[in-house]
C-alpha cells in the first residue's frame, strides 16, 4: 500500500528542501529563528531561477503525492512560495545582490 501524505507533511518536506537549497538546516532554524522572528523568510534570498526551480520541484511532489493536476499543483506551489518562500534577490547582470 502506498504511503498517504498529508498537506502538512508535504509542506514540511518543502520547507526542508527550501532550506537545503540555500545551505541552511531547517531543524536548527525551526527550533530557534522561526520561533523568535515571525518574518524569518525574509532573512535569506535566492535568484528568480532558483525560486522557479524550487517551484518546479514542489509541483512534481504535489502532483505525485496528492494526485493534483499540473495547473492545480502550480497554483499550490505559488501560494507556498508567496507565504514562505525566500525573497528573490535583485539581479545585476545575472548576479544576485545580497
């Protein structure tokens, strides 16, 4: 029997992946910074391309785990990114400003 995932589990897995992609440990942040700072998501940045790649990864997970159509999964990924995604850094000639 296939494992059934809740949306909460998928969100936590997405957060773990999001932190991994910027070189941070989700467990450390979750236990300290996220509890102290309501705007923890504004402390890190990534490029627009990195954000798009992450959303592509999340869409794939949502489609597989929750049997969503691609359009529905893309909508969910956009909401996730809006709520918890890192800020997208301004670019200057393809290089992110921090």
